């Protein structure tokens, strides 16, 4: 998908796309560099969009490792499915992650990567998605998502980082890379599930 087509989707669906251009090669490379995909037993990508991360993920995955992209935007999902087959791309919402993984017979996942536009989501929706991610991520798994500078310093950006820390015991930041705007990746591990946080 070219930049003009991406921009059109951003204009038509500002609360699901959340950006005006696809992620840069620098950001894509940064995400893949820290994902350690050679250790993946299954990879789920939330919001693959136009495929900025998707193709790099698949280039580094063994054919035996399941990959599933969950995309809410119908146009993006259709275009990716045409290139990657419908088995690898499904139309749906990250809030329904448990059900979607069940439908695709994916049990156990130690890599979840996100291209979701967190800044346009309500706090409640962020919590629902992060709860689903933590619930479905293996104990030794990694969840990776990115944020833009300087927006991560604003009130909503700081609130999102706090939410990450509520759902994962370990939250690290990578270096910043040139992007529009500049961006970095959060690397989250040791998921905190509802079961784990409730008293025995």
C-alpha cells in the first residue's frame, strides 16, 4: 500500500489508523531487532496496517512458526490477506484476542507485536487490550509496541506507560530512532494477569 492510500485510510478512519504515514524503515528495524524472533513459538501482530512490520517479521520467521495479524481496518486487512493468505490475516479487534486465537488454534504465544494507535484509544480500551495481551502471552514472552516523542511525555503518554507497568512487571525502552515523529519501542515482559494479581 502506497503513502497516498495509507493517508486516505487515516482520513477515513482517524480513530483506528492513528497515523498519517506508515512506520519508517528505522522504526520497523528497531522493533524487529528487539523482538528476538528466532526464539518465537508463535507471533501475533496487533494492527499490522499496511504491513510495515509484517513483512520483516515473516522474513525472520521459520515456516513452522505460526503468525497471525489481527487488523480492524477492512481495507488494510483485505490487502494484506491478498498477499499473505487469509490464514495469516484476520479482520478483528485486539480486545477479542482470546477468542481470535482460539478460532485459529493458537495455544501459547511468546511474541506479540503491536502497531496499534494507543493515543487515540480511551484509557478503558487500552486496559482491555493490554489485559488480553497479558492473558495470552507466555510467561517468558515479550510484548513490543512503540510510542512517539515528545508525545510520550504528555499526560496521556505518561498514563499509557503507567498502564504498561500495571500489566507487565518489566517495561523497558529502546533508543529513539528517526521517524515521523521520532519513535522508540517499549519491550514488556513478565505479564501480570488477573489471576496472578488476585489474592489466593
